[in-house]
C-alpha cells in the first residue's frame, strides 16, 4: 500500500471525527459549529479524491476504497437524516 491509500483512509477518519464532534457539541450544548462541518467535509472530500488517485495509480490493497466509500455513505446519511444541514452550510459559505 502506498501513500495515497493511507492518506485517503486517515482523511476519511479525521473528517468523520470532525462531523461527530459537531454532533456531540450540538447534543450537549444545543449549538452547532458550521466550521466543524466545513472542515470535516473538506477532509472527507480530500479522502475521496486521494482514494481515486490511489485507484488510478493501481496501488495495492483495499484501503483506498474506504475513503471513497465513507464519503458517499456520510453524504447519503446527511441527505437522508438532516437535508437542511447542506443548505445551512452553503448559506454560511455564501455569507462569509
């Protein structure tokens, strides 16, 4: 396994941790931090892109597919469970 495969895996894990941290803060404090969602989304997107780069380079192993899979699973979960979060993030990016 090469560098892109492992970076894809770790980027997906860090992105999930940022999104989970935002959920936990929102549960306990009642406020959500859009910056955590934005950073987590960037890490997930980076993990997906690194996974595709690793797939195109034909790196050995199956770790490269974890970053791609996690991105689409998290995106599907957010769209099904809380679709307005994407709209809120887009409005936050537009206004800042």
